[in-house]
């Protein structure tokens, strides 16, 4: 059930049986020569929709722009500052909490969002109490990173070994190839790829990772791999969601 394709009457009826909602969140940032700029949001959205279908949960519109300031030396990247993102997350949750939602399950596709999301949760709990939301003490938030699912990590390791890397990875590119097979990109990749450098500002990032990749070989990605990774993520996160909202796992 997708929030943006529902009426308020349908949402009101949903709240009579469940107070849980799934919020996909990603990023709009460079993903190397062959990765789509929307990769993180595409993966999070597709997997969130799959989890929603599996569990019967309501799924919110995708938050497509995240915290990607370190990628802004590459054309096409759009980023929120951490302080801005905290306010965005706070306002999303506050609106939904006022309506009666209490369990907020974020399916995240971007590692750079994790710290800011956790900070946003901490600020939101206090904010809801300060503005007098009736169910403020019942609100709980959880971030689940699809790429960190145990089953996903294991398959990526089997398929790609140390060529998985940590950004513009073949696993995330494979999921986008499965979701958007007509948008598969091809490019000549250099044999040398940056890895292991600390991340500071955007100029420093591009100096160390000139083509945008971080130790990865996205040429290994295939749509077939993407389907496998998608299925594993949906299964694992469906179980995690049901556990989070206190429902039995089938």
C-alpha cells in the first residue's frame, strides 16, 4: 500500500489495524561512470515497495535527497546539509505521528545518511514531546540499511569478493539494472581504482576517487544478480519490519 496512491480515508482505515509505516530514503549522487545518480534512492524505493507488498505495510513516498556533501564535486549530485536533513526527517515523522503512526521503519540506501538519521531520531523524540503530540512516548524509529543485510552481504561477497568495494558497488548497480533494465550504462573503467582514503570535503574526495568509485568494479553487475540481491533484501527486511512492529513472522 503506497501512501501517495491512497486516500486519507484509506490511511485512516489502515491506522485502525497498524501504526507502522515504511519510509524509503536514499540519495541523489554520483555513482561512478556506470552507476545511476539515483542509485541509492532507486534501490531503497524498490526494496521498500517489496517489503510493503510482503508485509501489508504502508510505504511513504521516497526521500530521494540525502546527505551527500562529499560527492558534490561531481556534476548532478544534490545534497542536504545534515542540519537540513534532520529537520526534514523531524517534520516527516511529526506529521505522521500526529495522524497516529508510532513505528517508523526507514529503509536506507545510502551510508552517508546513517549518522544524520540517528541524530534526527534523537531530536525528534524530544521535539514530539515538546509540541505535545499525544502518542509521543510511543514513537519509535529504526533505520535498516538494505546493503548491510547479512544475506545481501554474503551474496555480494560470493559474487564479487573484494571487488565489491564501498561505493558505486556492483551489488547496488545490479539492483538498479534489475529495476531499470533499459537504463543500463556502459563505460570503460580504469584498472586502478581509489580505495582506503579517508573522506573529507568534496574536492579531496574527487582527488582520491577521480572516477567516483571506491574500490569497486561495477562492470561485474548484472540484472540477474540484482534480482537475487533484491529478493534477499526484501525477505530479510520484511522479517525485520514485522519484528519491529510486533507482528508474528510467518
